[in-house]
C-alpha cells in the first residue's frame, strides 16, 4: 500500500472511531438535481442502500448480498472483491458523501458520480470523487467496474500464473518480469504454497492513469508531491488483482500481499503484512537493505521514540504532531508526510520480520503471519514467537539495527 494515503486514512479512521458513537452515515444529493426522475431514483436508491450495507458490514459485521448490487460478470471475475474502488479508496463509505449525479451513456449503460469528504480536517476536505458505471440488466440496475469496461482496450499477456494487462503505449519489461516471477515462486515454495492461483496484474504509465481506470476521478493520495513522479502499487487480494505504476515489474511487495492472504486463508489484513512484504520485497520501489538503514538513522536521531509504547505510532503525539529530538526534515516524521521515500512504521514491522527470519526462517515468519494482530496485541505475538517482552522491544530493535546494519 502506498504510504501517504495510509497515514491519512489512519488519522481519519482514528478520528472517526472517536466520533462513531455520535454519527451516522451522511449522504446528501446535489441541489437542483431532478430527484423525481424514475431512473435517478432507482439507481440512487441502489447506491445508497449499498453504502448503508457496507457501513453496517464494517461496523456491525452484517452481511452484504453482493448479487443485489453487482453485475454477475463482476462477481464471476472478482468474487467478494468485486468492488474494485476499494483498491484505491478503501472504506470510502465511512466519509460524508455528496452525491453529484447520474448520466446516461447509452441504452444500457449509465454512470453515477459521487464524492466523499472528511469532516475532520479543514485543509483536506475532499477525499475522493468516484465514478461508477451502472448497467441495466433483466434483474434491474447493477454496478460494474470501470476497469472491466476499459480492459478490452488493454494489451494482455499471460506469463506463468500472472495475467498482465497494460496499455498499448506501455513497454512491458519481460526480462524483469521473469526474474520477479521466479522470486515470487521461490517465496511461495519456501512458505509451503504448492501452487500459486492466477493473479491479475495491471501496469500503467502513471498513478493518475491507474486511478482513472478504476473510476477514481479524484483522489487525495494523488497530486501530493510536486517534484516527484508518483510511484506506487496496490494489491486487492479479495479480487487477486494487483497494480503498479511504470517500473513495477521489479517489485514483489504486492505479490506477497496476495500470498499472505493465501497463507492465512481468510480476508484479514494486519499491519505486520506490510513488514513481511517490505522485508522479502520492497517499500516504495526500494529494497529493505536500503530502507532499514534509514530506519536505523531515524531511531538513533530520535531517542524519545519508544517502540515499547507503540510499534507504529510511537513517534506520534497528540494533534497529529510528531516527536523529533532533532530539527530538520530528515529526522522529522512529518518529512514522510510530504514525500520522503520511507514510511518508518512499515520498516519497523519489516525489522520484526527480519528478527523472526533470523531466529527461525520461513517457518517462524509463517507462524507470525498466521498469529499476527494489530495494535497492543502485537506485543503478545512478538513475545510468544520471538521471546522479547514488551518493555524490552524498544532496546532490542535499536540494538539489533545498530549491531546488524
Ligand atoms: Zn503493502
């Protein structure tokens, strides 16, 4: 997952959970829309019900009847993961929604457009604008994915277990792909996965192009950094679909996300996954061997950061400010909010994976993947598998980094 977005979402989800007891899903339609129109009412109602269902599923664990909302073709292709917007706009339905409208494209195709806003920050008010194709079927209106409509214009190539999709002007680096696939196969073998089930892999020239092809018209995670090309990848394991910007042929991070899902055999995600993907793979297109040195320097420059207090946000204090003992962007956690190439919390998890691998190889890492937990509970997992008590975690990680890298 890409870092800027993740940090933003973490902050929002945190703020949101505080307000959960007092708030409800908030959806408004634009003024001057003809809401009495029959087509509008049918499609709008379908969309609203779907959002309400996702909201209750997320917070109260209720079931969603996917067939009620999604076209059969999408369910066939992506199963439970047929809502591909979640790839770039995970849990968008928790935000306040402002519904823009519906447009007719032809006799059977419509498009709805909607937007999501956060009520908690002033500067980043708009989070996403999403465009969703809607088709008219014999069972009424159903959602489909922009990607499914666009796919026919893409080039397609199958190499081993991977089905590649890329635009006509993209030059696929087949040599690199062969190497990457070998790495993935080796990792799978070492983790005891006998056969890798097919994975769809979409490559695009720019991050903005990827977003567009999934119907994300505007995304806060894009247009963040003015002087760097936005690079990144995502995996949506429910759909066995992954995507990378140009050059992604080198990376195995997103592949590992899908394989972790196969190891765990359910749809859970834990933050430890990012560590496994960054350790055996890469983080923001750079290897662990590079990122771990940055983490070492960061921790040495910031002795107040206490990893026994919190593994992922130890450096964060209230009001979204970050502790930093030294002045200067390089050592300031805010640095990576504005485009540094590293998300330290990913590499802290990767270091834990590193320690596990040195202690007990793939077998130990696999057991930790299966047992992984988020937040405070992760200390229990670390003590159980690595024999490090919570109060010793900070010193242990610091000593390990200084003695090893
Ligand atoms: Zn990731």
